C-alpha cells in the first residue's frame, strides 16, 4: 500500500471520528437541556396547589326535602279501609266450566271412595262371620270330642281346603292331633 492511500483512509477515518464526536456533544447538550427542562417542570408541578371547589349541598337538601314531603303526602292520603264481604256461593260467579270440572272430579272421587269402603266393610264382615262359624265348629269338636262331630269335620275338611281361613284352621287341627 502506498502512503497516499493510507493517508486518504486515515483522513476519512479522522473525519468520521470528528463527526461522531460532534453528534455525541450535540446529544449530550440536548440530554442536559431535557434534564434541565424536567427539573424545571417538576418545580412547576410542586408549586401548583390544587384546591377542590366548595361542595354545594343546597340542591341535594332541596331534592331530599321535596321527596320527603311527597312521601308524607302519600302516607296522609292512604286509601280507606276495605270492607270484606264473605259469601257462600252454590255456583261460581265467573268461570262456570272450571267449577263443573271440579264438581264432577270430586263426585267421582267421593263415589269411588264410598264404594271402596263399602266393599272393604262387606269383605270384613263376611270374613268375620266365617271365622265365627269355624270357631264354633272348632270349639265344639275339641271340647266335646264327639266321634260324630269328628266325622263331620273330616267331611268339611275337603270343603275347607279352598278357603284361606280354613286352611289355617286345618293346619291347627293337624298340629293339635300330632300333639295328642
């Protein structure tokens, strides 16, 4: 390399370094001015005193008083007592269809309940009558122990096998005979 080439390169490098230093100085000055502006702004802000405006409650008091007056007026002017009238009606005043539906429903329910009670009582009385009849026969056989009655019992034994109450009695008779 020639000396001239080196001088050219070095001079270019030197110019670039000078420009970089100038820009650095310019940035340094601008940063200092920004810092100074920030400190000045902080001083300005700290000097400002904010005072809230005075609260005006007169309008609020006025609105509250007006509403309280309207409430008092409403309370004074309450409706009069309602007199209740109680009546017994055989037929409804308004909806007749619904009444008839309810009436038919309750009539069906009541008649069904009466029939169930009637048949339950009838079955109970029949069962009680048969039980009394069987009890008399049973007592007569085992207390009298008559051969004639025992033969009669053997004849009835066949008839009793179909009856639930007599099945229990036949079992009792068999157990009693085993014990003897």
